[in-house]
C-alpha cells in the first residue's frame, strides 16, 4: 500500500518568508510525528499527534514553528519568518497507534529538504 | 552529554566481514530500543527492535545491556548493500513513551 508521503520534496525560500510542509500519513495510522534532521545529525523530535488528543508540541524549537492535523489525517508544519538555521530535512512519520503491543513502529516519509537563503 | 551516543564512524570493512556497532543511552527509564537504517538522502527505516534477551534477524544480532545502558548491533557476513548509516533509537520515558530519541548514526561502508 501507499506509504507516508510528503510535499514538497524540496523547498528553497528566502529568509523571513513563511513555509508550509505537508504530510500524508499511511491510511489508518492514528499517530503522526514530525522530526527534523540537520546535516550529519540525528533526528530531532518536533511534535506528536495521537488521534484527537492534544498534540505534544514540546519539541518545537520556537514559536515560529506550528503544526496542525486536520481530520486526524493530513498534517501541515508551518515555519514563519524562516531563518537560515531552519535549513534541514523535515521528516514526517506515522504509526498504527501509540506504543503498545507492537503498534509503535514508525514509518517515515521521504522528507522535505528545506533551504533558507 | 547526548541522550544517545554513537561512534559516527565510518566503519570501512570488506565484504564478508563481521562488524559491530555500539550505542549508549543516558535515560535509565527508557523501555524501547531500536536500530534504524538510513541510506544516503533517504528516510530512516526500522531495521529491528532490541529486546532485553537479545534478538537475531538473519545476519543481524541486537543486544541490550540495561545495567550499562548499552545497545549493540552485530552484522555478520557483510554485504555491499549493508552500506548505510545505522541509527540507535531509544524512547524518552518517563516523559513519553512515543517520543523517540535518535542517535546521530554510525556510518558503514562495505567494500568489494
């Protein structure tokens, strides 16, 4: 079946502009995660959505970052007033459910490569 | 100190060699442990979960030492296709079981 998809695959923007990154999780997956990965670094947790519960936003680096998940499916990560240090690969992942009984395996999308000039 | 530490490598080994990667984690409350594989410019993919008793999947063996907060991955009979970055991953209990902490990865190069 279809995996996690993300768009755009690449985004080049100017400092100060806003960007929106989109994630389509695997159908039926209730959990959705956003991470970012800077060059040569591990993944940094940003935000977690589980069903209709309030999201865990504890990983968002600043108030310029926000995310929403409409209808429990598609998610959008928005970065306002982008800075050069926001340049990274933004990865979305989904899992069947919260960690219990083997549902926690996270399946990643191909990522959006963001470059802020 | 990083929450999950790995030797970045690269480990450069010939085909057929056995290679081992180590990882240490700082959160003694962590309950879930994984190895992910990430190919160049690709997304991470789950390689295997790591269980307390140790587990094996074909040429891959994972071990967990809770006392030393140490995880290992052993690859036997290396193939060219094993060349990738291997990410050690633990969950962030007690804060949240779903939050995964990723190491920076160990790069493996298998040469002919």
